[in-house]
C-alpha cells in the first residue's frame, strides 16, 4: 500500500472514496463534514438520513453524489477528553473500520481527513501517529491512501510519519 501525505481540500480529490469525519447523527455539521455535504449536494444528506446514525469508532458508506469520489465513508471520531477515555482505541477503530468498509465496497484509493483533530480536539501529533500506525497494520485491499492535511502542521507530521510504503499490508 502507498500512503501519501497530501495537503488541501479533501472534497476536490479524485479517489474512489473520501472519508468524512462525521458525528453520530450522520446528518452533517461543520469542518470537513460541512465541506463534504456542501460539495456532494443535498442527495448526500438524503442518503444519510436512511443510515440511522453511526457509533463512535464505526464507519458507514454512502454514494459520493456530486463529488468526484464515488463513495463517502462516514466515520465518527472520539471527542478528546484528555486521553484516558479510550480515545486512541476509538480513533484507531475509525481508520480500521473505514478500510474494512472500503474493502466491502471495492474502493482501492481512499482519502482520510485528520479525524477528530478539529472540533473534537484530539492532539494533532498523537492523532497522526494513530492514523499511520493503524493504516499500516490493517490488512486491506486498498492500495492507495491519501492522508489529507488542511493545515501545515498536520501536513508535516504526515510527511514525517508516512514516508515509505506498508510492509504489513497485502500487495
Ligand atoms: N478538507 C480536508 N480537511 C479538512 C477540511 C477539508 N475541506 N475542512 C476541515 N478539515 P473537523 P472532527 C480538517 O472539525 O474534529 C463536525 O461538525 C480540519 O482542519 O472537521 O472529527 C462534525 O459534524 C481538521 O484537521 O472534525 C462533527 O460534529 C480535520 O479536518 C465534528 O465536526 C478534522 O476537523 C467532528 O470533529
């Protein structure tokens, strides 16, 4: 698997699936969630209404609607409470479950935002480490992952951590 550190707006990427950092209602919000819903158009919200929400650490797929991406994988990151409330395991679960859902729908290229590091307050460096370690250690048919940073700090963390390819994933 190739892991790319990418900077920019995730809604503009031509990948099979973009991951959304949603909330458990799956009915939209601010940050990257708002950006994805705006770019995908109202059909995305319509489809999300039928999903019945999503637990923290889990992931569910919809179509991409007006996005270039064919699918959106909605995952719900943990709110940061200081690190002693299972945040790292829940964040790892978001990346792992998103890759499992990507396998179920047949997505081979997937773009992730920095889940939980905005409104939910997860420290960027710890979150970047969880992202890279979990993606590397999850068996998946996804062959191309883009770690998409909106800010310069996250981008340099990703460049530092994500150099090279994954030895543990199937080729
Ligand atoms: N492309 C890529 N990354 C982005 C974009 C974009 N267009 N916009 C923001 N980011 P956040 P969370 C980055 O707050 O912390 C929503 O209201 C942003 O800089 O979007 O998981 C949901 O509905 C940050 O690095 O998500 C939930 O209620 C990262 O995306 C709640 O926020 C995540 O920031 C989820 O909070």
